[in-house]
C-alpha cells in the first residue's frame, strides 16, 4: 500500500485521524498484513525491496497469504463489504 500526498494534507490528516494503519486490510486485522509505504517511506528503493520480497521470500509470502485467509474468514463469504464497514465503524468509534 503506497500513499503520498502534499505535506500539508499529510500533517492535517495525521492530526485528525488517529489510526495505526492506513490500509483497510491492516485496519481490519489490527496488524500489518500488507506493507504500507506512507509519505517519506514511499520510495523507489522501498518499493523495489518489497516487490523482491513478494517474489522471492517464501516465508513472507506465506505470512501474507495467511493474513488474507484470516481476513476472508473474519469477513465471511456473504456481505463482506457490510462486514468490513461494520468493523471499521466499531474501530473508529473506539478510537
């Protein structure tokens, strides 16, 4: 997951929104399932390193696949979007 915005947008967003992750996958799971490269971390080097890991590191690939499988179980097969929205509302209300 890669995001880069203007410096002002980032500072304002960071001040207003207090969440540990930016991707829905990571927010729903409550841990990093997918790497996040935000602002200064979103560099060609970091992206290249991550892509290499995703292509060559079997243990890393297996952990990510397991995280997605767990997400699938958590959201269920039916009404996954509704489940995700419900989980996000609960999460944001608790924040």
